[in-house]
C-alpha cells in the first residue's frame, strides 16, 4: 500500500538509530564482537542481531568497513615495504616482496615438475654370454674394429680348475 504522505516514486529515508550506529562503530573501529558492542551501546545482543539483518544497517556497516580498509591500505603497504627491506629473515623479505609484487600483478615464477616414466629401463650392466663370432656384414665396423664387442669362450671358474 502506498504511503499517502509521500509522493509517488519516493521512498522514505530509513535511518540507522544512534545506538546501532555506536555498536557498529565499536565493532568496526575497536574490533568488539556483537555482544560486547551491544552492551557498550545500550542494546541487547538480540536487538543488535536483528538490526544487522536489515539492508540499510548492513549498508552502513559496509561503508564503515570500506573507510577502514582504505585508510589501513597505505599503512599495510608501508609495513610490507619496510619488511621487504629490513627484515632479518630472508624468508620474510621474500614473502613481503612477493606480496608487494602481487599488488601490481607481478606473480612469482611457478614451480613445475615433470615426471618421466621410463618403462623397461633398469640401471646396471648387462653381460651377454655367447660364443665369439667374426663380425658379420651386418655389424658396423669402425677402423677395422667391431662396434659391438662380443665375448669369446667363457672363462673357467677358479674352483673348477682344482
């Protein structure tokens, strides 16, 4: 139903009460939880809970948080720059520099791993026992020496000689 006092198309201004404003300011600026902020501002915890569910109260809280984020951003960047230059730990300096670089869209080099799966390859020495043959025409010969050395007759085991 339309409000007979307000002209058509205009909404009445919804205001945040003084107590709710104080509670939100305590929550945002001082870091109090909802119950503590309600007690300081003279509200019950349930009343503040109900107020925080209303869109205009949430909008006021979001505005306060945006102001806090904007004002703290410069201090945060200055602290990170100080750590990047003066921290005793190299790890802290590295992380501060990476974070500062990330603000401008510079990302650190990503590590990558490649796993090679070699199938049927085992380390070691393979001895092929067989009779000696003269190099065939199939064997490659370099400087009159066969490329593949073939083992001649097997040597006798020392225990077998006695």
